[in-house]
C-alpha cells in the first residue's frame, strides 16, 4: 500500500476537546473553585462540581455565584483560569494516550483543532504544549455565543479547518470528547465522535463509539469510526 493510500484512510482532521479529554484539568479547576467558594462562605458540593463539567466558563461562574461566591463573573473566570493555566504550563496533566495520539497525528500531517469552552489564554497554553503542528486551529468559549452542547464551536472549527483543507466535510473528520455536553455538541455538528468519559458517564449510544481510554489507540482506530471507515 502506498503512502498516499494510507493517508487517504486517515481522518482528514481530528477535533479535540481539552478539559477531561486531552488533559485532566478537573482537579485543578475543582481546587481553585472550591477554595474561592469556601473563602466566601459558600457551599461546595460534588453535585456543584459535576454541574460545571464541560460548561462555558461564564455559565460556571454564575453557578459558583449561586453557591455563595460573591465575586463578579469576570473576576471568577480570570482567577480560576489563571491558576489552571499555570498548572498546565508547569506540568501538562495529559490523559492516558492523549499525547501519543497527538504525536502520531502531527507526524502523519493530519491537522487538529482544539475545541474547548475554556478561554483563549488557557487554550493557547495547552496548544503550545502539544506536539508541533498537532493543534493548528483553536476555538475557545470566549469566541462563541452559544457554548456546548450547542454545536457552534465545532462548526466554527470546521470552517477554520476548511481554510486549510478546501472541501472538508464533518464526515471526513473525527471528534474526541469526554463529557455529555461535549459529545452532544460534536454529534450535533455532524462529526463522527469518540466518547471517552472521564468525570461524568456517557449514556449508551450518545457518541458514535465509546472507549474507556485513549491509551493504546491509533489514528487508524479513529479513522475506523467514520461512515464506511476502516483502520
């Protein structure tokens, strides 16, 4: 089989969620959010933590205010995101198999997009930590009007990827997500989607396929989930 035949069977592009999918940032988010809520006399709970997973940061900040965090939404976002960004810059907490897949993707010349509800300052830190060329497009929560589970962010990423790959369609690509709202957004954008749950479980049939982990997975495995795809 020629190199061109092999490349033709790979995904045209891979669209990645960030928090919980590529990196395990939930402990970082939870630590700073819990500290702020409790310092302001509010009440932290596991239910509150779960309700924030995958959501836009402004929505999460409003939920923290409802729990007793008496700070402006903009300040909550700035403080929490700043602390998480420092943690990612110091030592990216890669999810099992994520860095290996990003490396294989970059080596194969398959473009990737980071599609996250985190804002640009944090997303850029992670993109810079990824293998060179792996995340050529970045779409963040502060760029869209409607956050996940709305498909706007994924549609914007596809538009930007089409600037690199004219004629690109959603069916040519694969999305990788960990949360129910993220999977819902990717599927609504028409993307074949791998669900790899981390903090919250995914309903049966929510994604095109569900994997327990990215560890040991290959680009051929990603290619195989597309309609008619084979590894």
